C-alpha cells in the first residue's frame, strides 16, 4: 500500500538535480534540495528519538525562516501532527492553545523561552526547544547530532497531519484537524489548476503559521520542485527587488495595495511574472482594476479557509472576474442555500444570497476534541457550513457577501455589509470601508459605516449618506458614518469587525 504521508508526496516530486536551489533567503543563503532533505531528516530523527506517541502534536511559534519550514516537513516525515501558532499570540492565548492541544513538543523563539516554557511545562509538555530566525536555538543544536537520513513514517490518507486553530473572534478558538489526504489532494488540484510549470520561482512573503503561506504557497513550490525566494515579511521595496527573478507571487490584498503605491511597480517590473494570486481577505475592485492597468496582469482571486484549505478559484485560462472568488475547484462541490418555511434547506436562485456550504476531499475531519461542535457544522448530507454568506452567478462564479456573524438585522430586515461597502468604496475620496451593526433601541441593530478616506479628501458624513440613499434601500443606509485613518486588521489582512463593533457600540 502506498504511503499517504504528505512528505513522501513532496519528496517524490523534488527535482532530480538535488544540488539545485530550493530556498534562497533574503540575506543571500541558498538551500539546495539536498540540504532540505538532510536537514529534514536530522530534525525528524530528533523528534523520533523523544519517544513520542504516534499522534503527538508539535506546537510551533517561531519567526519565519527556512528552518521553520524544514521543521514542518520534519514533523510530517516523522509522522507527527504540526500545530502552527501565530507569532503575535501572547501568554494568555498560548496558554489556551497548549492546554487544549496538549502538545508533546513546543518550539518557540529563543527570546520567548522563559514564559513559553513555563506555560508548556505546567501543562504537561515534556520537551521545549527554541528556533531563531538567525538559524540559532536549541532545536538546531540538538538536531545537528543526528543522522541526515530518515525513513518516512507510513501514514494512512485520513491520518491527521496538522491542526490549525481558527481566529476565535466569535468565541474560543477551534482546532481544525487536517489529514494528509486533505492537504495532498488540495495541493495536487492547485498544481494543475494554476498551471505550475517547470522553471517557476515562487516569491514567498507570507507568514508560515497560516493556510496561505504554509500550505497554499509552500506546498505549491514543493510539489513542483520550484525554488522559493523567502522573505521574512512583506516589504514592497524588497518585492520589487526580487520580482524580475520570479514567476509566481501570492499575497493578501494589502500587499497589492502597497505594491501599487510603489512608483517602480509597472509592466517592466512584472515582465517575468506569470501569476499573481490573492486571498485571505476580500480584494477591492479598485485594486483589481488598477493592478491590471499598471501591470498588464489580472490578479487571480481564490477562496479558502482553515477548515477546507482552498475550495474555489478564478480560472487560470478563463475569465478572472473581479469581485468574485471564482469557480469551485475540481472535485469540490459548493452550494448556496437558504432555509425554507418548512425548516429545510433549499438551493438559492442565481444571484440570490444565502449560506455557503462545501463538500470535497479538501474538507477537514472536524474540530479537535469538539465532537458536538463538529456535528453542528456539518449537514446531514456531509456539507460543511462555512459560515460565509454569498451568491453564485449564472456562470457559476461565487461571490462572498460576508460572514454570517456579520449579518446585520435592522428593523427586521437582513442587511449584508459587503453590498453596502461596495457602494461606499465607489465614492470619490474613499479608500475602503467596513459596515457593521451596533446596538440600537428601536431597530435592534443600526447599520454603521467606518470609512477610510484618501489624504486630503474632505468627505462629510452627510455626503456619504446622500450618495447611498440614491442607490440602495433606506433600511440599508448607515445611520452613522465614522471616518478613521485605518481599519483594524489581523495578520492576514482581514478586517477585524469585532474590534469595530466594540469601538463604535455606543455611537
């Protein structure tokens, strides 16, 4: 029986010339494919020497580096479960994740060892290592003494490969359990769908604790045997410096906005590029249009989440429709449904807004130690309830209207923030907007807009309200419009509407 271990799939696709460059770092280091294999084996041998149970969790909160990616590969190769943690998390958050996941091993940044190890040891974790972005720390010191070859542990397709904790903005974070097959099937589909080809080079500026950077970007390059240029974080000037040597770039919308602010970002700078991909947050139509005009490239927007990895994408060859996340990926079934008077689910008509549900080999197996929550989130016929609200057009393209938790019910009417935001964003002088619901004694919730304006723009609340009244129903028009310098975002660029609701709840 074939080994379903995801690392075995990657290794089978590494280039024949193992001396070729696999990872080039921002500070000029080159890791060959042979270097990656050997370093992975050393770390896998170290983990295997600890006498861990077969499903042991390896929790990792470290800064981005080539060694951090190698640690992920070593965890897979040794047959354990990888648990990436956002580098922004502080003590209370880390305590929750370690208590919940009970990792056998924790790896943290050297500067955080004092407080992280205290939390870990108190929770019963036996092993705490450090890994620094400057290739320092006890993990590498220990691993260096082990052999540089390792027999990849055999895994079944449904065996767990990773746990990704959701952001937890509406309650305590949930650990999405992803199997080797979830990740492998999605990587193989994207490899074909996005036309990965020989000679591709990935410019990697995303963090490694999230689906986008760890799975979508890294898996694509590993599966294709493609070189990655590793940047520790997004820096527009650094992107421009490397862009002429790369063919594929993946980013969140904020990255593209910042690139467009660079005078040198033009068609010549992008002459060698094959594909720009955007995800993790909605891409503004203004950014979509300006990017195409400036570069001659049309951004490919896609749709995924921690529980499903990628599930929809605009096509590589076909039309890439701005404002949509494209078509369901091959093998993935997406439906938009609404409740019927009888309490049953009914499919929505074309362009009718409803709840997005998905089914396919990419969909996770459930939430870690939350069987009741898992059961709640799946329908009787096996579809996962994404919690997103959207619509399908006549050509099957999916548009995301928002999260179901962001739905505003004002005076008994359903108001979808994305619809109103799209109209506000068209107003001269507006950079972007976020629409939220805040408590209201008469309406239950009052529609409220939070708007970022261009420097020098003299927009007034009354002008925004007047512009909207000519375009949308009165119950959708914001009762208040607040102007701010920036919208609060998480590390992946998603607007934190929970923060805005708290900030303007008395407004």
